């Protein structure tokens, strides 16, 4: 019903012929599709930036097992995971 009103308005009020109306409506639909796709892509980009931030935060101390230090050492450190107590 909305489309019919728009066709009537364009033809009667604005004097647009049917070919012009078809073109206008097609372009409006194309614009709506492009705007929807843009919104999807912006959401994907935001998610990608959040993921990059998460990965960068983890990269500073991967698994919190490596801690940067300014001292050099020849010491060997052996790490063993704690055993689960079953809790």
C-alpha cells in the first residue's frame, strides 16, 4: 500500500512517468540494501577491532607464563603445572 501511494505521489504530484518511477523505486531499494550492508560491515569491523585488542592484550604476556625483564640471566627455570586437587 505504501508503494502504491508513492507511485501515485510521484506520478500525480511530481509528474514523473512510469519509467522514472520504476527507476526511482529501484534506486531507493538499492540504497536501502547498501545501507543495510554498510551497517553489517561496520558491526563486523567493530568486532574485528575488539578481537585485535583482545589478541594484543594477550600477546604481552602469553598465558601469563612469560614475563618481560630487563635483566639477562643464564639460569634455567623449570615450570610444572599445579596438580588438580579435584575441587
